[in-house]
C-alpha cells in the first residue's frame, strides 16, 4: 500500500462548470497504483466539486439555472453583503454540492461511469484560480514493465 | 494494510429509495479487515446514494415529495428535454445528494448509527439496473480463528 | 501505512452550526501520520457535517436562514409528524448536506483552505449529544524526533 499526494491549480471563468476529469486522470495514471481510491478536495468555500453527466452541456446549463433560481443573488435576503451579491449564494451552493469526492481506481485508472465527468463548479461571478489537493491511496502495481 | 474492491449490481423500481445496507455489510464482513473505511461509489448521474433514517418509511416518502416539489418535472424549465421530463430533475437531485459515501469499519463491521441505513435513490421514472463500486481499505484482522 | 480511529462526542445547542475544526485537528496531530486522509463521519440523520467559511458568522446565519426557508417546519407538508415539526426538515437538511467529509493531511496536519472550517450542523430544535467517528489513513512519519 502506498499514498501519493499533489496540488492542482485550475483557472475558472465566472460561474463556470469546468470539466477537470482529464487533469485528475492524467496524474492518477502516473502513480503506479493499480487498485485504490482517489480523493479530490477543493480548498475553497465559494466553488465546489461535482460528478455530472459529461455528454450534454445543456444538462450543466439546466443545473446552473436551477441553482440560480433556488439561491437568488438578492442582497435583501442575506446579512453578509460586503463581498458582493454573489458571495453568500456561492457559499450556499457550495454547501449543497461537494467539497470533496472520492472515486475508485482499478487497473491504474479512475473508475467513472460511462457518462460521468468530474467538474469544478465556480459559484462566483468573477474568474478565479482554484486549488485542489489530490490524494491517492492504493496497492502498487507489481506487474513488471513489458519489453 | 490491505485493499479490496468489488462491483455491486442493484435493480431499482421507478423513483425508489432502496435500502442497500445489507448488500454492502455482507461483502464488508467477508473481507477480513478489522479497522478501515468502506467507500461506495455509484457509476451513474441520475441515481444517487444517501445515508438516511432506516426506521420510518414516511421519512423517505417526505424526502422524495420534498425533492419533487423542489425540482419539478416541468419541461418548460429545462433546455435538455430529449430524454424525458424526469431526466434533468434526476441529474439535479443527484447533484444535491451523493455520488459517493465513505463509512468507517470497526471490528470488521460497518459503523453506522443506530438509525442509519444506506440507500440507493433512483431518480428516474423507470426501473433501472445500477452499478456500484465498493472499495474497502484497512488493517487485516490478526486474530487467530477460534476453535 | 497505518490506520487510526477514534470517537468524538460533541454537545450541540438547538440549530447550532458549531465549529469542530480544533477538536479534529488536535487528534490528527497526535497520530504521527505525515501524509494521509482524515474521514469524519457523523452517526446521525438529523445533524450533518459541513465545510464552510470560518470567518464571518453572518455566512452561517444566512445558510441557516436559507435552509429554513427551503425546508419549512410546516407539519402539513410531511407525513411523518410524531417526532415534532423539526424532525422531517432535519432529515431533509441532512440529506442536502454531508454525513461524511474526507480531508487531506500533509506534514501531519489537516490541509484546509485558509477560509475553511469544519462544522457540525445541528438541525433539531433541541440540544443534542452527537457522536462522530474519525478515521485517519496514511504514512507514518519517519522523521526522528529532534534533540
């Protein structure tokens, strides 16, 4: 058993639901761990993580529109207003989604469903640089390299 | 330290909140791991996982009714409509609940609270076959078998 | 690689969002594990866990007020009413937040973002004693003690 850990830095656009599956998969596949668990953790409270459908961008649009209706950017609703009307809604949307995801690894690869992607959900109305910690725990691949 | 991994296949009824505690507990108890962590991961984005009260079915009914009011199956609200009026609501309900649960294991057993059960929440209006990956990491039980 | 596990007992006030970062950090820092993952798991379905901003108490107030508007304590909405008007809303709020959090550990310490705290969210209208299981998996610190 072995553990590997790294940091990932992701630039986001305002309110972007950005697919980061490839960024995470690339690192996992270099760790020489065959069977394990990958945990992605975001170091922020106004952006969050999400497993969602990776096929239709309309599904992400509909999820974003739903959350905007659910958590309106109306300052009369909130006490904490000194960071802009999108700040408290960003914290609430983060609480309703995920700060952390743990995903199985088999044969050295992330075991996602066929239609699943990993997304970083930027809840602020301005671009940000977001930091994630990736941690992989598992069994070292004992297969000798071929050739 | 050791890792074990398996797949679980679960048949669901439309919109069912199905208890799967026994299916998971049975596998955990055969792994000869005394202290550890079990991660259940669902390979879909229109069904999700949930820790909920295992006593009253009315609590599950009320949760389902709440989510139906919150995320109406009204196609005028959504852009992505080609998979039926229940498709986008299913993705939204999945985003608001869990794709993955990590549960402690002690003395070779899942450490759930007295009133806690593990549930698979089918968000689609038709029956499905759903796949989960279970991963258990922990210490091997060193106790010699009695008798 | 090593695993450590303990129980934590937390007294809550009605509807309190209580910071428990220090309770968890203190235990983690005594485990002599340098790089790893800490999983906090709450053994209840009417209280939950949350990563939230640790700076402004107004953000927590706004989150609580949002959830009270979203999940009203109106018994006419629910079938399960024999445990009081706050019981089903408590279960729904738990389902919308987290039963479990997994947080990276580096250099023997929790790797939280600058503004992140770990909170226990009491959803009932009365004080409770809540139990958590903490599990830490990681690499033993090989650094010889100085002096």
